[in-house]
C-alpha cells in the first residue's frame, strides 16, 4: 500500500481531543507514523524541551507551537499549568498534540497529564514513543539485553520528587537482582548513585556508559566504571540530557558501535571478557 494511502487510514485527531505522543529520543527518523499524523493535523502542539526543531518542522504550517519544557535547574513551566493548558485548548475546540521527548509514560509525566484530562472529561489518545533507555542504547551500540550478560534490566530515575535521589529504591536489592541498570536524569547525581551501588556490593570495575544527547548528531558516549565515573565525567564535561548504563552489556559496545564503524572504527565480535553477574565476584558483606 502506498504510504500516503496508509497515512490517510490512520486515526484522525478530532477537535477537542488531546493526543499525548512520544517524539522519541532525538533522531527525527525515530518518531512513529501516528506521531507524524498528529504533527500534520494538530491546531496546537504543546511540546517539551527535548523535542528537536527538526521534528517540529514536520508540523502543519498553520499549527501553533507552544513550548512547555521542563529542565532541571532552569526556570520551567509548572506541571499544573501545562495540564490546565491542555484542558483549556481542548475545551476551545482545538486539535491538541502534547508532544513529549522519548515515551510519554516513561518518566515523562504523561500519566499525570492523562489523569488530569480524565478528571475534566477531555478525550485523549496515548501514542508511545521510543524511550531514550532503549533508543539511546541502540545508537550507542549497547544492547539492553544479551544472552551473554543478562536476562533482566531495570529502568530508574536519578531524580526523585524532592530533587534528591528517589527514596523508594532498594539499592541492595537492585544491586543483587538487576545485572543491567539504565538511569534517567542522573548526570548531576552520578557520584551519589555510584556510591550506592558500591556500598551495595557492585564492584568498582563494573562497566558504566554515559550517553549524552542520544541519537542526535551531537551524541557522545563515555565508557568508564563505577569507581571512576564521577571523575571521568568531570574531565569529559559531558552535558545533559544523558543516560547512565551500569552493567556488563557496556563491554559489548566494542563489537556493536555501528555509528563508530561508520567513521572507521574497527569492531570486535569477541565476548570472552564479558561475564554474567552471577559469575562476577560481588561483595555483599558491607556495612550500612
């Protein structure tokens, strides 16, 4: 079927509706057809800080773009104001696209916004996006799971509701049970996070990768370890937004860095140095 014909068969963004859509981790090519449909039909697009201009340029020429970005440590729109604005626009009969970086329901407050719409009787649709914890790792050449390393993975945020580390994380249980941990919004707290893992028994030589501006032309990947990551990050001057990956899967980047290969990097398929968590020595006899 011709693409145009298929696009015309997709759901229509009606007046008075809000579509909560994910814009993916950065590369415009990673948005979904439904998100593209919303961009081309919306009267108003309320977008986040991590949505690129290239994606916004796909919008209908008559669409009104409203910035509603929130970035740590910077003046930002209040969540309550954003949610109220969505209701206001929908009640005015507008076709509203709420465009959020990554996936709207993965550390994106999309659930909060959807509940607010429900409480005010506003119809909505949720359109998933590729979250940075998946897409960002793929562009860095790091598999989220691999039979050589792990059959489990944990996503967590490095930014709790009160501004510090999230208080509902059992670090001891996490260190023992999750071979691979992907951490969002943690760049400014990498030292505290590394200390938590080390106290909970993960070895100082545990591989760590920090992926900055994932999937964009400005992507930077720093490979380090739990013991060195704080110092290495300071030296490298890595900037947010960034993902942090802890686990043996980081070593697999030596053979899977496809972006590096485009630039001439030689890849290696050798996985002899990669060991599952159960085969690595871990010190769980710690104090505190």
